[in-house]
C-alpha cells in the first residue's frame, strides 16, 4: 500500500489519476476506485491510499481510501 495525491477522477469509469507520494514524475492513470468511496469524496488534491497488488504492474492497483 502506498500514499498518493488524487489528481483527477473519472466518474463514468470510476477510475482515478494519482500522483504517488515522494515522486513528482510518477502519475498512475486509470486506477480503479473502490465503489464504497462516494464520487463526491474524489476531490483533486486529497490524499489517498493505493493498494498495489503487483508493484511491477501499476494497472493492477486500486484506490482504497481518501482523506483530507
């Protein structure tokens, strides 16, 4: 699990763009978001927890939580 900063949210696909903490250049796009997180909570700039199921494949991840 890694911390990130939410940069964008696509409510249609329920996916997010996340900048990983500690890296200015690493942005993961199209990351699925857990459906228990209301779309109103997916505000750019919020911190988020990203579970990376396979660290070698960033597309095999999920945003599991968001907070201020």
